[in-house]
C-alpha cells in the first residue's frame, strides 16, 4: 500500500494536526512533508490538489484539507 502524504507548513495548527494524523494512522503509513522547509515539494502538493495546509493526500489520491493553517499561495510567498 502506498503511503498517505501529510503536507504542512509548521504552524501550530499544522503541528497539532500532524500529531493527530500520526496517532490515527501510524507513522509507518504516512509521509510527513513540511513544505515550509521543503519548498521544492510545493509543486508536488499543488499537483496533488492541495489548496491549503494542513492537508492529507490519501494513498488513493483524495485530498483531505484539515482545519486551515495557510493557503498554498501564502506558503509560496
């Protein structure tokens, strides 16, 4: 099974959601991508359909936007 990918920008909302996602689905089942630090992954997130972070892209490609920390446009600067 392919891993889900959790994108976030490091804000308190994102970090809290990251901890919850890991607790819910397990660290082995999710790749954590901090796009504030890994800016090269912003294009990947956009192509997957991420409009804001935090967001979880499931293994079958569905995008689950969780709360609202920042829009991708804000993260891009």
